[in-house]
C-alpha cells in the first residue's frame, strides 16, 4: 500500500535532529531544502517489478551479486534517488548539501538492511567469507564511491569546512555499520524484517549530540558483538 503521508511523517521525524541543528545554527535554507526534498521523495511512487517497466529492465550489473539488498531496493526507487542525488550536487554551492548527501546516502543504505535474506541465501555468502567482514567492505566501498562527486565538489568550493565533511562521512559510516550489525544481531532463519527505523532514529539522534557520542560508539560495539555471537549460534565461525 502506497502511503506517502505516512512515509513523509516517518522521514521528517527521522531527520528531526538534523533539522533542529540547522535551525539553531541559523541555516534555515538547509532546513527547508532538506525537508522539502524528503516530502517530495515520499510522494514519488515506487516502480513496480514488471519486466516490461523501466525498473524491470534495470539489471544493475555494476553492483556485485552479493549486493542483492542494494539491487532490490534501487530497482524500486532508482529514478527518485538519482533525482535527489543530482539535486544535492546541483546545490553544491552551499555548504549543507554535501553534508546532507553523506547522511542521506547512509539512510538509504540503512533501508537495504531492513529486510532479512533467506536462510539459503545467507548460507551461500556466509560460507564463502565471514559475512560481517564481507558486508562491511562491500557497502562502505559503495558508500564512499557514491560520495566521491560530493566530496570533490565540497573540497573545491568549501575547503575551509573540510572538518564538517569529515564528521558527516564518519556519521554516515557509523550509520551503515550500525545497520549491518543490527540486522545480523537480530537474524534468525526465515525471519523477514528487523524493523530498524526506531533503532536508527535513536542512534542518529544520539550521535549528533556530543554528550551522547561515547555512548553511541559503545552501542555500536555492543551490536557488533551481538551480531558475531548470533551468527556463531546458528552457523560456523564468522569474522
């Protein structure tokens, strides 16, 4: 069921900490751009999986087969995501868009890990290589590749704020790591979803507040240990 109002409410709440930071810092334009973009994205209908449609013809062969989560999600939302990506690049004369891109792309990656792969698919990739190590290498590499144009544009136009970009990239990295660990900490055979939106909201809200920052890193480590323990419970040793 396509419910754009529900999606808009969820995303606006999800990004509320970032909006508050923009407002308190006087960056009202960034707050408007962020929330307008989120609302616009929510009202764009996802593509159906019809083989005759554009989404059905997207094979996304540039992505490796083990990035099946990304392939599945991008087939549904490819055009609106490209539109938002280009919009953030086109507004690169401002400081905020590159910082928002670092968070936006990480949040998209978080959506990859809401669904849990089947037991059979898990086993295929798990026994080739430690699944946590493989997922981290794969998705962090993809994340930084997607961020290359934003990083280059930001460094050319706003080099004096390089530390803000570094902080945004670190935040995006930790969001991706958290979602990988959260997924496999809750993995059980034949489970379909892990429902990570609430956990993500709390994680991002905490990491944006300096006082809670050390606690957030501990939280990340706890889920890494839980993921390793959970995988070992069902299967062989994993790295």
